[in-house]
């Protein structure tokens, strides 16, 4: 019922509008019919006064001729018993009159309409004073009364007498009562039925939208107005849908920030505890046994503290990176660039590190450089992590090869080493965070986050990474980015 309030309001407005229109129509018709009736009356009977003044002479030297008046009465009664006859002097004063019931209240009549009526060639539609009802105007016939070419006064005949007005009013009333009222009522019912039906259909979409909004309000965040339910309210429905999308994405964003916060707290307490307690332990020992420790021992301890701070710093960086990726806080800023150039740049930096570790690093480049569409910084991070791992896990004297190949699917990057390799059963989970292969678990600077970051970044680019590895033979990581067209 509450939802249909609008429907009832519009319906009530329609009903009131129809009633007002109906009443106005009836009033207008009555007025027009009355005016029409009066005009016809004046046009038909307008020359009565002229005819009469030809026949009789009601005024002789300003005096009333009783005989002439009697003649007027008898001829009037035969022609039209409903008219009222007034004899006016030249100033418009009523000298005498012939009217039933003798309720004449005016003593004079305004001569202006009388004169314009007389002067008009074709009988016009003019109303003059009604001597019985001061302030009311009626159609009349008028003619000058002449004697020896001198104006004696005027014969002023009210055509729509009181009786006639009364009769025509009843006639009009009964006519409208029978025909008008019936027709009007029928039209009103018809229009109302069509109107209500139309409003029902017009507000149907509005009700559907309202229903969807309610569903959304009650927690159904998937509620959207379907295309076929939008009707004429496309803009409203689209606005709601967009608003709902924004709200949902805002909620998601808030959730992801909350996840990031939780994730960070959990990871920080898990990962950072070890290096921090190592640093704490060695620094305490150094402080306590400062004098009893040899210089070499002190240097060893300080080296351990330094390694731990490095590890701590690496872990903090990777933790932030991974947590942000996990909470979907990183939006890749994609652009077109030559992948082989980026690989070469990264290679050059790691080649120095490899040489330091007496590892031979080589690169194979394709003949033609191809453009890819991706986030340069993120892809660089992938390359860094893969090359970093290769150097980290390949023993002294080992070999690392980085190759870029143009394939049908895109530009392929492969980072291959001849290190310890990863057993088949462990290959499936090394991309999960904190998961490490058993054989290399105790390696320094191992956080267990490098490959998890690689996987997340490539996922943002809809790309997967493969590992090809055999124990004691080596490991290769392969991925390819689609060519930018
Ligand atoms: P970590 O910081 O431990 O290197 P990663 O996520 O980068 O973390 O790697 C996960 C695990 O995968 C490593 O701990 C290691 O056991 C294994 N791994 C990664 N790269 C290589 C590689 N090139 N050779 C052998 N093992 C590797």
C-alpha cells in the first residue's frame, strides 16, 4: 500500500482534473448556449421595435398616447407575450412601459447601446439595461419614435423577458441534465478507467525499480534493475544501477583495505619476529661480553646482525608488496613497451651479482623486438624475483640463461639455471606464500614470498607462469606476455 501511494496520488489528481474539466465544460456550454440563444433572439426579433413604431405613435409631443399603447399591448401579446415594452423619452427616461407584474426598478435606460443598435445597419448583438434588474443586461430591440421629423423618444423592447429567461433556463437545465450529465458521466468513467489503467502501467516500472532498491537496501548487493524492467525510466534505473555498482565497489575497497591491514598485522608478527630476536640476541651478547669477546668474534656477530637487518628490510618490502597485491590495492598501469629491452636491462644488473658469485649468466635475444602491453614496473619486479632466485639457489660455478623468444602466443621469457632443481611434488606449491622447497629451506634471504609476488603480478596481467625443473639438473621459469597490436 505504501509503495502504491504515488499511484493513488496520481489517480486522485487525474480524477480532480477530470471533475474540474467537466464542471468547466458544463459551465462554458451553458454560457455559450445562453449567449447563442440571446443572439438568435435578437437577430430574429431585432426589428420588432421598428415595425411597431411605424404602426403606432406612442408619444405625441412628449405625452403618452394611451390608445397607441393599448394597440402596442395587443399586438405584442399576439406576436410575443414574453417581451417587455418600454417607451423612453429622448433622454432615456422611462415614460411608460408594458410589462407583466410591473416590477420595474429603473427610471431611465442607458441610451448608448440603444443608439448604436438603431444606427447599426445589420442588426447587431448588443445588450442593454434591464429596467427590472438594475446591473443586468438583456438583448433588446429599439427604434426611434418620430413625429413631424422630430425625435420624440424611443421604443425599447426587452426581448428575453424574465419569463422567457426562466423557461430557457429550465430547458437548458433539463437538456444538460438528460444529455449532458449522462454523456459527461459516461465520458468521465471512461476517461477515468483509461487514465487509471495508464497510470498503473506507467508506474509499473517505478514499482519494479522501488522493489529493486528495497532489495539492495536490505543487503542484496547484487540487486540491479534489468534492461527489460527499465521502461521509460531508463535514466533513473541506470543511475540506480551505477550508484549500486559504486557502493559495492566502495564496500569491496573498504573490505580489501581491512584485509590488507589484517594481513599485514598477521604477517608482521609471523615473519619479522625471527630476525628481530636474532638482532636483539646478538646485540645483547655484544653489549654484555664486549670485553671478553675477540675482535673476530665481535665482527662475526656484527655480520650476523647486519644480515638480519638486511633480511628484515627485504621482508618488510616484500610483505608490503605481497599484502598490497593480495588486497587488490595495486592497479596495473599498462603501457606498450619492448619486453626484450626490459629483460636486457634487468639482466645487466643481475649479471654483476652473478659474476660476484662466480656464476655464468647468458642471454638470448630474438631478432625482432616485439611490443607488449603491461605494467613495466610490475613486470620488472617479476624478472628481478626470478633472476634473484636463480642466483640465490644456483651454486658457485653454475650457469644461468635468460632467453626471450617470439612465439605464436606472444613474447616468451625463460629464466633457466642448472641449480639444485625442485622435486615434482614440491613444484605445485612453491608459488604459495611462505612455501619453500625442503632442500633449500635454510637459505639466507629466503622469505617464501618472491614467487607468490610473481604469480600475483602475472595474474593481474591474465598470464600464468610455468616451472620446469628436475632435481640436480636445474630449474626454469617460463611466462609469456601477449604482443601489443
Ligand atoms: P624465497 O624467498 O624462499 O626464494 P620464493 O617464493 O621466491 O621464496 O621461492 C619459493 C621456493 O621455491 C624457494 O624457497 C625455493 O625452495 C624454491 N625455488 C625458487 N626458485 C628456485 C630456483 N631457481 N631453484 C631452486 N629452487 C627454487
